[in-house]
C-alpha cells in the first residue's frame, strides 16, 4: 500500500527533495559562522543547515534546499513536523494562555495528557503520571520515585545505556565521550551490569539470552545485594548505545526477576515510545509491563514535554510537593501532546511504523549482501540501524566508515544520524508521516553513499598498465 502524507501537510511543504546549492548552502554557512561566535562550542551540530520550515518528511533550509528527514530530530517529530492537529491545538492554546505553573493554578490540558498516558502505557493496572520537561528529567524523577517508594538506594543500569546528561543521568549513561567526559564526580549508588547484546556477545548470539541473564543476576547478588536495589532501569531497545535489541524473552526475564525480588522495573521508552517500534511502546512487543515508564521525545510533536507513568501506589508514595517543576507540563506542550496522540490514533501510526520496516528491511538486507562492512541490521518498526565493521569476523567497529556514509548522505540531501558506543552504528528514525516515495528515495541515497564511501581516492588507485 502506498502511503501519502496528509493534504494539509502537502500544502505546507512540497514533499520532494530539492538541492539548490551545495549542502550546506551559503546562507547556512553564514549563519553557522554567527552560531560559532555566539553559541557555546559544547553545543555541536551534526549537519549545519539552518531550517526555516518543515513538514512530513522534508526539512527546508534557509538556502531553499529541501532535505529528506531520516532523523525526526532524534525521534522527536514522530508525527511529522508541524503536524496539522498539533499546530491547531498549539495555536489555540497560545491564544488562550501560555503558562500558569500547574503547581500554582492547574489546567485541564495537564490532566488530559496524564489520563492519555495512563490509558496508553503498558498494563491495565491503576496508574498515575507526572509531567516534566525532558527525558533526562523524567529519568531522574523515576529514580526519585523508586527510591522513595522502596526505601532503597541502589539503581542498576546496563552497558551501552543512555539515560541523559544531568548529573544523575550521566551516572546511568554508559558512554564517556561526549556525554560524561570531564563532568564528574557523578551520583553514587549507581551500578552497571552487562547488556544482552547478541551481535557482540563473546560466546555467540545463541548464548546471549541465558548468559547475559545469569551475569546480571550474579552481579546484582554479589556486588549490590537484592535487598538494597530500588530499581533496574533499561531501554527496551537501547538508543544512543546503537539500537541494541536484546534477545527474545530476555527483557521479560529481567522484569520477572525484579518482581520476584521486590525491585522496581523502570522502562526508559524516551526514544522507543509512541509508535516508533511498531507498537505504542517497545515493551508491548513481548507484553512486558514496567512498574514505571519514562517518556519524552515523540510525545508532543516537537515541543518539550516528558513524563513518568507508573503504578498508582508508587507514584502516590511521594509526598505532596516532592515532584514537579516550574515548566513541567506547560500548557502549550500539553496541547501539542494531545494533538500528537490524536494523530497517532487517527492515522494508526503503529501500523505505519511496521510498514516503514517492511520497506526498509529488504533494502538494508540487500545492501548488507553487497557490503560485508554491514555486520548487523537490527531494530523494529521505524527504529532501525546497521552496525558497521572493518573486519566482519573480528567485528572491529568502523566509526570512520559510519562518518563517511553520514557525510555522503548529508551532501546528497538526506538527514541521517550515527550512534553506538563505538560510533559505528548508522541509525534510522524517519518521521512516521514520511511517504513511501521519500522513504525509497532516501534509501537510494543511502546506497549511493555506501558506494561513495567505499570508493578509494583517485591517488590510491593503481595506475593503468595497458
């Protein structure tokens, strides 16, 4: 079935790639020079084209170039940029009022978002939600709730995890550069255990599930003690770590073990949530029901909003005033979330994510057959990745190739992202509003980018002896 974006989106931005200049163009280059003079060097940019409009699967820069979007602002604009229902609700809310602080004088939009989250997140138990500004803030508050409700202190996280850039969430995050380097000391009572990473499991993927689970149980018992653990936190599909998908059944075993030991299971669905993986949440795929779930990114169509949703007795264990923040659950962001959720339901975006996977997977598999540097293809729905290696047998990470392919895609007008603990994973997060035509054109560009990245420079070629 051919998928086309909404008529309203098509009227906003024509859904086709247009290259008027080199990427980046002269106006973007000029503005980037201003950025370098005004913005901290710590805030970097992957592709310095400056966007002035966007809709569906297209970003329009200030030079008039139209680029295909395979990044969604790192899984944020899941419903597409400027999605009509989001725009309509936001415009109305801005006209009504922009802020009061829910902790001072509340408003219906906050309550409506919490009601939607309580309904949509995994499990049919009684739930409560609280709203925040960012994914890191949601994770930090989930840890606060877990510690308060259990009276325990220790938190268990996994190798290759990414949970944010605040002090506590940096402690939970595994990768040093650029997320943690030079920013310590970090919060204590954080413990790290091996992740079930089938492609890189030392004894082979067939042993990963059992051995990773056994190592997890052994490490917690020996190094922490089950009675000291408040919660185990995990991304059901790891994001920045490289879209690592654990073996089937492993996540459920971790959740069951937590329940048997009175330890809370926190699912960090900040990148994988809201239809991205072909279900409303990645946990739904195996029927895993977390005690607490953190959400952000795709929740509000591009506006800053995050949430913790969990069992009512846990969320209500915190004393009044213990959770919150001045901007948490801002009414404009809440209006955007209601519009985004309405869009996800009306357009059946979990189904659309599965359609995107059905288009992308065969193309990526064909690419892997041509290029042995693609060590593995993994992911679900519209959250897919390829891991690149210089030696398929040794599985030596090839970050240089990932960077070269990324650069070639950018030059051809395709916005792409890399990831992974070793910087060697090429990840795909197209907006679910993208058309089949743009999706296939983007994959054509990707194939060409691999060909460019594998072509040796002219100086390296052997001279013609004929």
